[in-house]
């Protein structure tokens, strides 16, 4: 069975990471979610990734703050795509986790999203866009979602817009 695996570095990350899980849920996308840290529980992280990979995880989403090595470490244990969510859990406002998630060496990619909640939601969308390559039902749901968003912009604008001519 195919599923998306979400891993976060700490319980304190859940408030933001649940936005990712909720987005996948909204589209009926199967996911697992666990806490495991690249630094505090490296053995658990390695074992979980290898096991989830075998059980059908087709995309890994890694969310971490501070010196955020979680996504990169996960990428070292799997060939499945890894999506990183840098979190704003430090006095550096997430710039530290953004750079440590994003700046991977050559030949070890991590698709890094924006910091915090927008990144958590985008991670789910990015994962679903990959899955929709061979899932017509999911693709149709994503197309419908785009249509709704476009209509909303037009409606919002029509309430306030002023045009010359
Ligand atoms: C990272 O350190 C976690 O991903 C979290 O964002 C940050 C702080 O963790 P806690 O000290 O709140 O557990 O590993």
C-alpha cells in the first residue's frame, strides 16, 4: 500500500506539521506521521525510514527546526523523494533550519519548502502533485482545487476592485 510518510523532529513541531497532515487528509491521501530526530534519535530515524520505505512509503516529508538535518539524513537512507519543511522554532526565525534543510550537497536532493505553515501545506501539495502523476482521481481533485482557488480570487476582487475604463 502506497502512503506518504511525515516525520517531525520534536513534539513541539506538531502545531505546524499538522497542517501538512490535514491537507493530505482533506484530499483522501494516506499518510503516517511520527516524531523522530536526526540528532536525538538517529537510530530510530534510520530504522523507521528503512522500514517505511519497504512498507510502501513513496514520499517522505521531514519537518524540523534549528540545525535541521532531518530531511538530509532521511535522504541518505532512501531513494524516494524527500520534501523538507524548515520550521521557525529558534531565535533565528527559521533561517537556520531553512539553510540546513535547503543547502544539500550535490547528488543528494531535498525539495525544500518555505518556512513554517505555508511550507507545511505546500509539502502536502507537492507530495500530491508527484502522486498525481499516476493517480487520475487525485489529479482530478487537484484540478478542482485550483478551479475553486481561482474563483475565490475573482470573487474577492469583485468585492473591492476598481478599474479605469
Ligand atoms: C529540532 O529542534 C526540532 O525539530 C524542533 O523544531 C527544535 C526544538 O525542539 P524542542 O527542543 O522543542 O524539542 O530538532
